C-alpha cells in the first residue's frame, strides 16, 4: 500500500532488534523494564471491578468524568498548591503518552521548533515530527550529570523555537531538579517566550527533596502544559490513564483532537483513578520507600563493580557509564544478555549522546537486583570469580 | 518502624552489608543496631515461613482457634491463667481478647484427635476455665501477611522503555 512520506521518514526504532533478542530468550533477569514491578494496589483494582459490576461501561464526557477532574484538581491543590479549574483546565487522557501527543499537536504550527533535551523518552521526537514540528535535540553533558541548564536552552533557541519539553524525574537518567534549578530554567523560558511541556509522570517518585511542579513557578502557569498520570506512582501502567492541565485555551485545543481520536479515556480506568486518588496515599508511600532502598542498593553496587553511576534523584532508573568495559552500549547490552542473561537498555535508545551508558531499572525485587549485579560483575571481570 | 526492622521482617536473610547498602549507612552501624535489638528482645528470633501443605513427607498439621472463657484471678487477672496455658508446646499463640470471650488460644497438632485431646484433657478441665469453643482451620490462604501460594509469574514484558 502507498504510505505516508511523513511516517516513512521517521527512523525505525534501532532498539527493536535488541528487544526482540531479549523477548526470545528464556530465564533472563531483566533490569530493562520501564514499569513498576508492583501490581496495582488491590483497593484500586477492586474499585474498577465494582464499577463494572455496577454497569459503568459507557462513554464519559470527552474531557473525562467531572468527578475525576475534581479529584485531580483537589489533589494538585493539596500536593502542590496548584489551582486548575476542573471544568476547563483539566483533560483526562489515555496515559501521558496521549497527553503529550495532544500537547504538541495543539501548539505546533508547521515548521515550529521544539527543544527536546537528550537523553529523551523515545516518543518525543517522532511525535513532534508527526505534528509538523521540528525537534531540536539539546545534548546534555554527562559531566553535568545529564542536567539541563539555562545556558543549554539559550544556545539552542532561535526565532522559530516554540516550546521545550522537560521530563523530571527523568526517564532514563533519574535526574530531577530542585526548585532553585527550575527557577533558573523558568527565567530563560520567560525571556525566550517559550511554552513548557512538563512531563512529571515520575513526580511522586522523588527521593531526596520535594518535587516542584513546574506551573507553581512564578509566571509559569500560563505557559506550561503540565502532564501527569497514574502509571508509575500507583503502578497502573496497563490502565492507560493520565491527564493534562493548562490554561483553558490550550486545553480546549487538546480536547478537540482528543474528542476526534480517543473520544474519552476508558471509564473503568477513570473509576480506578478516582479510587487511587481517594485511598492511594499509603500504597504510594510504601512503594516509594521500597524504591528508595533499591536505589541505594543499585547505585552503590554499580559503583563498586566499576560502573560509575550518579545517584538518581527520582524515578526508578540508574544510568551508569559502561565506558570502562571498552564496549559500545549496544555491544555491552547484547553480550551481557548472551553471556549472563541479564537484560538492560542500551543508552543509545535515548539518543546518540547516551553512547557509553546503559539504563538499569530497579523496578525489580532486591533479590533480582542482587543476582543481576553478581552476573554483571562476572561479565566485567570473568577471572575474578 | 525502624528501617532495619522493616527490612528484616520481610527478609531475615538480608546481611548487615546489604542492609547498609539499602539504607545508606555502614555495615558496622547496622550490625551494632541489630545486636542491640537482639539484646533488648526487640528481635526475638529469625524463622522461615514454610508452606506446610507442600511438605510431602509428613502429615499436614492441624490448627485450631480456641475461644476460652475464664474467671480471672483476683491479683494477677488473666495473666496467671494465660501463662499456664501458653506453656503447653501445643499452643502456638495465645491472646487476651476483647468481646464475648477472654483468651484466644491457637493450638497445633498432628491431627484432629491430638487437638481435641488437648482441649478435652488439658485445657477445658483447668481451674478457672469456664468454657471453650474450638474452631478448626480448614484451609490457610494467607498467614502473617504472606499469601500461601507460590509467587505469580511476572506478567510484564521482559523489556520496555
């Protein structure tokens, strides 16, 4: 069939081949998984089951159930002091992935440039391209711990630059930002008159300081599209439920696209999300404590076996350098998989600047992590064991 | 609860080195804290959770919950009788309860007869025991927070971004 040139021109995912290799192999210890190892807390699952029994099987309003939008508004107020009107400033989406797609489609005019800090989550660049924009990748330096600086933004900005994407805590690096660091970024954004698309899906998994929501910064509310969801902190990836908040003009544009594509997020997932916000606090706290312990364990373990690693401030990823091995990221990942049956993600999946790094997910039990570290060590120096 | 206790309660085989790694302290400090917990009786002992239904070589243990109504002693209240009851090796747990009875005694035996024997010949005839009601456990689903079933397979894709 004749297919779209635009889509054809999006480069195929280089990581797919490696993924197929992993999926075709048995007895692999995987530290390559980008989702929680917890199942959704029972009270949330139970609420969804009950809603189905009660016959909640219909469409909802395009924007999502008003009750859920109110709950989200309430949650954001209590958690961050944010004020979003549930009527026209909040949109329930099918995961943050959809929310991100809507956000870029709602703001891009053909040829607009969008700044995408690298390492980046895989879908950012292609979605910007599909929306008719031009992604401009900001290479962040490992020397600076892969942190975005105001200087970087200035350097890559020109007259066509419309917006910037920031994902913190970050997938794949786990890097997050203090309020002070974010303020410095906000200043440049104001100066350059940019829109901020702030992907804060890992916001609740911040370990060393309080997470700052970007729209709480001075003058940022009116130029931020805030994205969040339930996948990571409530262990609800499969429910595909997220949301976007922003000024009502942009939410209206996003809703327009959403109503013609998704129509609405699944009602069962919306019911589950309501329960998550109402009674999920303790589960979040327990899971976060467990992640924090694993983080300490993984980071000290990696440093000990000779894979230098910054301590990530959030999410559930460590991003060590594998340069000591003398291998490329992909070679390292492939050989480790073949020799020791440990799966991780080569850094280059998140941009060419991440050559020499790998992503290790600690959304896995301590015993798995322990065994994986033993195997990686044996892989690095076979003679020592 | 103290973080070290929390970790050990879940997995008693965690070494001080591993706990130190997880909590960001030193193995020496962890060892010292554990020693102190042991000395103070906060940590009583380390055990293994066994799903006895899967142990094929011997008969499955029978377990019963026994409600016991007692007449409390004048000076020592319920403690006197509780102490006399929990000394029996058949008794695996003993609690003072609010509600319609006084002591809840958990008894384990090789079979239904050992347990009934214990109740009729040892427990019920005790002075100050006014009555007992025995409930046999038919099937255990979850015990002390552990689901008695092998862990389910990880349902996630082996790799994802």
